[in-house]
């Protein structure tokens, strides 16, 4: 006697396999979306760091400012002694802005000297 069709056990196994596959696909899409969002924020932060760095006139004096039209945020530059005998100082630059209703920030630190960034 020949039977056509699938047994209940075979259908349940196929549905379970399909559910696992769809869940894995959804998780990978979510992970990709989050990575893209973080990369966009990092890229914007680095662009704002470059913009703020252009505003610093004296590398040995702390400065602060705001971004006028580009982003709702600002920046702060501080200088600390590093190797004063060699006239090297540690410059720290921090920028912040509003994105998606949250305050985002990015910062960097670098060596500086009276002539500008080190090495000149």
C-alpha cells in the first residue's frame, strides 16, 4: 500500500527548520543594520573632529566652541603637559552632537608642540 504526502513528524521538522532559518536571517539583518548605524555615527564624529581641529589657532591654549549650522553640538580642546622639557604637550579634543534624540560624542588625543601637531 502506497502513501502519498508527508507525515506530521516530517512537517513539524520542516517548520522547525524554517523557523530557525528565518530567525538567523533576521538576526543577521539586525546586526548589519546596527553596524551600519554605528559606522555612520563614527564617521560623523570624525568629520566633526576634523572641523573642530581646524578652528584651533594656538595648539597650546585650550579652546571650545559650537557648531553653527552643521550639527547641534560643540567641541572642547584641552592641553596637558606631557614632556615639557622637549616642549611636547598632550592635546585632547572632544566633540558632541545630537543624533536621534541622544547626545553622541567622539574624542581623540594627540601630541602637540608650539609649532602645531607633533610631528610637524
